[in-house]
C-alpha cells in the first residue's frame, strides 16, 4: 500500500482533523509501522459512538499498517468517578471493553492503565515534570475531556488527569494520539509541552463525535459554539434513551430511531443523517430507502452528499429515513451483539444501569 492510500485511510471520515497531515505523511515515509493510542474511560455499555465509530477508525488505522493500541484507562475512570469509582467493577468492565473491541476491531492491542503504572517510577517522575509546564488555568480548560464543565467543582485529583493523559501518550510510545474532538485541548497541550521535555510531539488525530438521538443544546462546555453543541449533544450512555447500544435488538433499535429527533429538511445536527454519514457510508457503497410507490418508491443513494441534498429538498421523509437507517444499524451491530448474547442483563447490572 502506498503512502497516499495510507494517509487517505487515516484522514477519511469519521476523522475530522489531523494535526498535522504533513507530519502524518512524513511519519509514513520514515516509520515502517507507526504506533497509535486511544484512551478509553471504563464507564458503561458500549454504543454506536463509543464502539462502532471508534472501531471504524481503528480498522482504518490497522489497514494503513499502524500499530493500534486501546488504553483501558482504569485510573482515569476512578478519578472521574465512573462506575462509582469502584476499582473491582472498573476492572471487570475493562475486560468487557477489551472483548468488544477485539470483536469489532481485530488486530488492535490493549494496555490496562494499572499495568502501565505498576512499579513505573519514571512514569510518576514524568507526571511531575509535565505538570510543571502546565498552569492551573490551562489544566482547567482541558477538563471538558472528563465530561465536566468549567463551572463545576473539581477535586484535586481531577487536575492530575490532563497530565496523566499527556504522559500516557509518551509511555505508550505513540506516534499518533487519537481521540474524539472533545479531547482536542489535551492533545494540543501535549504537543506544546513535549518539546520542553525533549520529547517528540505526537500527531493528533480527532474523530467526529456522534450525536445522540435527542436535540442537541448549548451547555457552555466549549467556547466554540459548534464544538460545544457537538460535545454536549454526543451520544452518551448516561442518557440511554439517546443511545443505540451495541446490545440492542432490532425492535429496540427501530423504536429508538422512531422517537429520535430528525427535523424535516434540516441536515445540521441531525442525528439520523449523522449515523448514515459516519457509519453506514463507512461500510456500504450505497444507502437504499424502501418506501411505498405512493411516496416515491424505493430509492438508492451512492453518496451521502446526494442523500443530504435530497433530504434538505424534502424529497425524503424523516420516517422513511429512520426506517432504512434502522435496517443498516441492525446489520452493523449484529456481530458484536451476538458475541455478548445472553450477557446483556449481567452487563447492565455491572454498569449499574438498565439500558432500556
């Protein structure tokens, strides 16, 4: 595979940004197998955003010859009070995450935070050194990565979080630091601090944040209004009615999509169109809508641009769009859903939630 094809795989959707594409091309020119990292908090049942969209980008990277690593961030999960900050639950849930990603993105390697930090004196020395280059104000501005707003009260442990994530990248020997757009600020922090520590800055790869199924609203989590809407409106297991979980059966998927926000003739921040754009067209060459002849009959789109144009012109009704999207989503999650067949209730109990 030539370098241009490798770059294309990395920058294609769901990627939104690579900082910088020039550095990425140079990396492929000089490294036989570049190393990647994405850190995941352990915090609930996996859904279209957390597993499928992320997994698609891992597949792209694997095809491009990149050594992908999923960092199962158990310490970070405790700091951010995921699963009640219960170490035992987080450890058990980490195994679930590992199995799910192994199923959906085979070829990816996994590192548990506890394993990286155990008996690693240099890591903690580097945390202190990194933190000496970060002001309290700068650390606070990065904390949207934890799902908090700057107005919330933060404990001291929370302020260690950005430094830990910055140093994780170095200790995992990652050439490419990957995350959703909500973690852009901490990656920019790492790129700023690394030269001061004599380290080579990582290339920052940011993927799109898939919207949840309700209407997104501004919350002030970011100064940029569009980024704020994306972060606040992203699919989240904390709001299960807005999620399509990878364990949902076809009937549940259809029911959730029927209730989803999908304004007629509007494409911006439309969660159903987002699913088609970032998930369906990643895996399928076209998107077919099966509808009765009296409503125009079956129609197939060979590109998302054509679908969006038709939807804005109101040639496609939201109900037809939702029904067809449900068919594709059911196919997309079928493999991983079958892997965990019969275990959904146990997983819900582990996570302390009912994903109804």
